[in-house]
């Protein structure tokens, strides 16, 4: 009996020692977990969940357009209270803690509104939209595409994109992995893209898909947009996906279904750099305000499999 008890104590001691060794391993303690990388939020499954309520999704405020850096340690998003021009906020993971969201103020007062941030796949550029006044109709507010370049641990001075892209009023710019730029042409109310050539965007072309607030996948194999549901008048804005066919054309628009879309408006889709989560805005807060929601991209994988089986 005593021998058995001694063996039990020895095993328990070895177990504690192993746990302590693991805790003291710098590689383990310094490597953020997936929860750390998303502000400590529990990752969602196939049902969308509100993202970081009270921290990022704040009651009484619009949230619209969210983007993470490639290493998932920086977060940028647009937000504004009613009757205010939108601003871009940012938070960074420092150690195991995220900093309190602060305004970025990239244009340093040159423009009164900044929104729709997007960090490029290589992390070297942050695109955003800036304008003179959000309270005026878009066709009078000079919404243009701007950018900043990575400069050490910070960003360079903001510049308006020197490209035919800005010949119209545009916003929601985001890059594919090869640098091609996709964006919404507000003047034409449809999606456009600009191929990257020698680090510039000398041409702009209508995409031919329709939709608003479009987001391109890194390999350009699918495009997500929000658009009015033509079959259900109660749905003001649903999220749709287009898959690229083998011949380079786009499929028809495919509704993401009731797992994502509701009778509330869903807008501004985006995919996290690790490809695991779809983020979007849902206007379901009292007063018609929006919050960020996120859901596993397994819903996209399933739709893709079903589509190409046909």
C-alpha cells in the first residue's frame, strides 16, 4: 500500500515538473494562441458571432470595414457615432495584451473622414478611403483612395493614390496577393479593379460582377460583395460570393444563405489573413446601427465544393 502511494506521489510530482517546464519554455509562453490573436475572443463556428462586444463592436456606434495585419497582431477598423464623420481606429497586440483602440488620423486633418482600412497581404501598405465630409451625399464628398506605407513600427505620411482609380469617387480598396487592387466605384455603383504594374495602377477596369463593398481573396479565386436581395424585398443587403471559373470569368452571384444573411443589412465582407474567418457588418443594433460579426470560412469552402460539383 505504501509502495503504491509512493509511486502515485512520484508520478504526480513528475507531472507538475513537466507543466512547470512547459510554462517556463520561452517559445511556448511568447507564442500567442489563436485566442490572443483575436482579442481573446472565442473563435466562431458556422454561426456568426458578434466580434469583441464593448471593445470593438460598441453600442451606439457604427462599425464598418475591418482588417488585420498579416501576422494578426494589428487590427484596424472604421467607426463613427451618429452625425460624426468616420475615423479609423487601431489596436496592437503587445505581449499578451491588446492596446486600447485609438484613432489613427492618417491624413492628419487633411481630410475630415477616414474609413475602410485594409492592410495589404505583404503588410507594407495600408489602403483606406478619405473624404471631405461624410454628412454630404457621396457624389459631393470627394471620396478617394488613399494609402500609407509601412515605416518601421509605424506608417508613413498619407498620400492620395495617383491613379485613374481616383478619377471617380471610390472606396473599400483591397489588394490581392499579387498587388492587384479591387474597389467600389461609388460613381458607377459597381466593382472595379486595377492591375498592379511596376508598383503603380495605370489602368482601372469595371469588373462586371455588380455588388458593393467587394473583397477579393488573396489568390483571386473568389470575390465577396454585398448587394440587395432581388428575390426578397425585406432583405436590404445580403452578402454574395462569386467564384472564378477556369476560363477567368466569374460565376453568378451566390447568396451566402441564412447562416450569414438575415432581414438586417449585412455589408463590408472581409477575410482574415489566415483565411479562417469571414468578417462583416450587420445593422442589427437598436437605431439601425452596425456591429462587426465573424464566422468560420468553412461556409465558403462548402459553397465552393457544391458549386464546382455541378
